[in-house]
C-alpha cells in the first residue's frame, strides 16, 4: 500500500503550538519531546481537531459501550467536510 500523504490531528492547541515552535526556543523537557515528534513526523501535516469531532474523545469521556457501538464518529471518523477550511500548520521542515 502506498500512502500519498499522512495527516495527523491533535485537539491540543498547546501541543500543536509546541510542534510548530523550533525546539531550541522551548524548555528542555518539552524541547526534547518536540524534537523527536518533529523527527518522526517530518513529512506529515498537522491539523487541529475539535473535541466534538475527535473519535478518541468518545472513549476518554466515558461513552457507554452501547453508545460507542452506535457511534458513527467512532466507526467512520469525522465528516471530511469539517477539514475543508482547516489551515495547515507550517511545514515543520521550514521552521
């Protein structure tokens, strides 16, 4: 299988801000982790996803098993149209 692109999502604007920031401008603990994330995701694009559209939040917020089984968000993911106006973070290679 060939992937044409990989798109990563986070509901944390703080984490996305850190990923966008050159590691040398961050405190050591965060900088070390950001450097590794940037290294591993250099060819990927990062986007913000709201909690209401994030399938991972369903489980972490205590959705019952029966509700999870019937959740379109869980099985199919968010409606792709929500990403049409999403601005990509700068390519982290350019930071």
